[in-house]
C-alpha cells in the first residue's frame, strides 16, 4: 500500500503540510491542490488512489468537488475522505451520500488520519452487503448465512431489519453511516425501512446486544457507527 499516490485538496497551508508530512512518513506519495477546481483537475490527471478533501474551500467547495469526482467515470472509483471541521455535520451527511467513503474531523491526530487512509484504500464501497462472510467485531459474531448473531458468547434473537442494520455497521467498524446509508444497505436485501425507523432499530439492537450494545455509537448529527 505504501507508495500509493494520495491527492490532498486543502486550502489551509498548515493542514496541507501536516497531512503531507504524515502521509510521506508512512511511505505515501502526496499530490497537493489548494482549490476545488485544481483538485478536480489533479484527480483526473494524476490518477490518485485516494483523495483527502477539505469541505470548506474557496470557490468550488468540497461537496462540489465530490459531486464532480463521483460524476466522472474516470474518477468515480477513487475513494474520498472528507476533512471537516466541527459543526459541519450536515455537510458530512451530504458528502457521504454523494459517495465519499469516510470523513475525519479537524483537528485530527495523524495516527487516526493514516489509519483511515489505510482503511479506505483497503475497503469496499460502504453499505455494500459483503457476500456471506462471517463478521466478528468486539464480542459480536454475525453469521449471515444462518442469520445468527452471538453477543458476548450468547445467541441473540434479532428481527430481520435489526440483523440488516447490525450487519451494515459491523462490516466497517469505525466508519460512520448516515441513516440513509443504513436504510440503503438494508434495502439491498429487499426490505423497506425508513430513515426515522433506523433510530428505533438501533434502540432495539442495543438492548438485545446487552453489554455489547455500547459498541454501536451515536455520532451526533451524522448517524451511527460500530466502534473501531
Ligand atoms: Ca478549508
């Protein structure tokens, strides 16, 4: 994975340098852009494996850039991680729904940033049901083939929808899913759920998972995630 080219679109010089320093330290090649327009052009020209994208950019903002990248077949497959400030949760939701893979909130620790970059380079598209593979996270074991779940070594009876929600979250620990993405992930299994219903499903899931329920975290203003 080292040596892979990362495009960083960020207008603040200090953050641009901090990101560059840490990615290069871990062996990545870094290409920089300081405006949205340059970012889109660089994504098309330089063939990066991942884009780190600031949301608040002068002119064409991060959401516009994300929309442009996802709308162009040449760049649509490049994973995007948004760099956001506190209070930008509505933008985070919009970005995730435009197809961004993940986001990191400023100020971030370099360790977290590098871990997210590595995860995004490894991971499949969010929300995509991952075949029949068994998922083990914390003390929770999910067996999609048998539709069985164990938490803390004990079997847990879940409804069809609760199972679907848990599976979406557990497939990508640490990654935040918006309610819409959770609905979309579950709907992949041909089951209708509304965004509002997700909150109700989460309450039921946490209760049934007992002490493992705490691993499902609420991310204020954004959605839910399985603790990393
Ligand atoms: Ca900015």
